[in-house]
C-alpha cells in the first residue's frame, strides 16, 4: 500500500514549506508564494488548463506555469496498428486486459489480433524518452521561457509547438512516433514490439531518429553513451569547429549504484537537474520509467507516463491536442527510492554553452569530461593475461573508479568446478571459459563502475 500511495500521490498533496526552493530544469522558484489569493472570479486557473489549478494549493504560480508547459507523453490507445513480431510478445496479455479500457481491448482482439494498438504495459520508457526529446526540441524551437498561453484558443496557440507535437503522433510516418521507436529498437537493439525498452535501446533509437529526420529538428548531432556519463572534448570540438552555434543533444546512460542511487551521487544528481542545460532524466523504477524534471530538497519531481490517453493523432481540436501533452499533475520521489539505471539528457547550444557546462561539471561525481576517447582495448591483443600475475593484483580498488572485468582463462591445475571467482563489483562474477590460450579472440572486456571496493581475484593455484 505504501508503494501505491507514493506513486499515486496527487498534485495537491505534495508538501513544501515557506523556505523551500523548487527547481525545474535549471530554473528555481520559491515553492510557496506569499500572496495566495485567488484570481478574480474565485479561480486560480490558467485558461484552457485552468482545471489543473482551480484549487489553491499554495504553490508558486510561476513554478506551476513552468511545469504545465513541459511536454509530457503518456501511454496511448487505439493508434495505428503495429504488427507483432513472429517471435515477440502477444498484443493480448493480462497486463493489457487489466489496465486498458475493456472496449479498447475488445476492439484490438476483434480487428487487429496480431497487432499492437496500445503501448500499455511496455511503452513507458519510450514515452519518457519521447518526453526528454520533446522538451529538448521545445527549447530549441520556442526557448526556455515559453509558457502555455493563458485562456488559450486555437487562434493563439503556437503553430511551432503544434508542429512539434505532430512529430510524436503515433503513426508510421511521424518522425518520432512510438512506431518509429519500435522500428529502430528492432533494428538496433533487437527489441520486438511489446518488449520494454531500457536506457540503451531508447538512446540508440533517439539518435537514429534525430539523424534520419535531419536539420529540421534543430539538433545538429546527438552524442550518446550507453554505459557511462563520459564526454570527450575532442568529439565536441569536432562539431563546433564546423558550426560554432551547433546544438548537441547528449544522451548518457548511467548506473549510479546497485539497488538504489548511491548517496555519493545525490548532490551531483541535484546539480544536474539544476543545470540550465538539463532536459531531464528518463528512469525511475525497474521496468517502470518516469520523467524527472525538477527538484525539491532531497526529492525529485517527475511526470508519470502510465496514464493511458486516446490516440494523439485522432484528436482534431488543436486546443485538446496540446492539452493532452501538457498534463501538469506531477509527483515526487526521494532520491533514495530511485532506480540507479537512468538516461540523462543534456542539451548544449553552441560552443560557449558547452564551455559553461563543462566547467560546471568539473567536480561532478557523475559526469567525466576527458580530452579524448581512450583507445579500445582488446584482451586478445596481449600476449598474456598480465593482471593475473601482477604484484598489484592483491591491492583493493577504491570505490568510484572504473575497472576492466574480463573473462578469465583457465590455468593449469584449475578444474571446471572452480568456474566462478567473486569480484564483488556490481555483483558481477568472472567466468572461467576454457583452456588457457593466448591466441583466443573471443574475449570481451567490460568496463564497470566500482561501487565500494573490490576483492582482488586470487591467483589460481598451480
């Protein structure tokens, strides 16, 4: 019940005090406004979205307007069918039956039994990835100060934002639709329709879709890292040497702990969301992605994509279309409850912005800016597995460093029963893979982040 209470915590139930400062993607506000009188007429609403603010919760109105203006994509139903993969999940499963409208499920079963017409139960990471990308594009097209207009009518709505939102409609020909994410996920990550995406599959799909769409998006290049927050000056400079005002979207997949975010990263995580270059974090809980956009003390503010809405492409009214992607009900989560695996979004707008961001993360425990990307290391290039015989092998490694964990070859005198050596590094184990052979070419080295300290691998007895 505690979990259900936390994730269903409503807009008006969030607590703050007079001294709290709340941050939204680099902009800070006093959480409580001194003058909390209602607007003339007895409502504190914001026009077409007024019902979201029609009760006086005491929150800073500028903060609420900022949150309301964030683009937010959620589960959708009754969209253009996505054909299931022969070896992939079935569109009709218990998750959908219990979470979708029964009429939608019945329509899917009768008219499209071999296709997905909803992403309920599997599309949340794609939706938070779309949200991250959508807010990066909104910043480029409309600026960080853009706010949803008060008393909005179709005549005064931003044509630029309407066009931007249309790029995410769930149909095969929309450049950033769920359909296109599934297409790229299948090709680049082996993901079938109906399978949950992780940070890696999501970032690879975003990069491919941005590059395919071209200059119209406003993003000149998308640089990703699927296993760290390492950024390389050489790669950034190559882009800025061609265009000094280039817009670069950094997508950085990280794991900041084992079962939860290690406390050593808390301050850096808060600094990230307070950065003017931040476009949010896609992550949250295992197999249940959320979009984190703000900060209130040790709590992260997020938008939840798990509320199904009807097909965006099927909404004819421009006002209703924008209303469906500006869903201002937000929740909060303590940093300690956050899943450590996440996708971080950073939008760099020109060389000067890059230099400012680089300086701001100099002491970050998450980001690491290096001059050049290190040369790829392959174990089969060495004549010996040097680490097995090094005098340094018995010294413990201190937490926070990256270490290389590779398959261990079987030395003389070691039986197959001794197949595992516990490294105590992110719960990974080293597997003995066969007879000792210097010429082996199928060994891979995986770089992992040491959480506390490692226990050195003992040298096998001869």
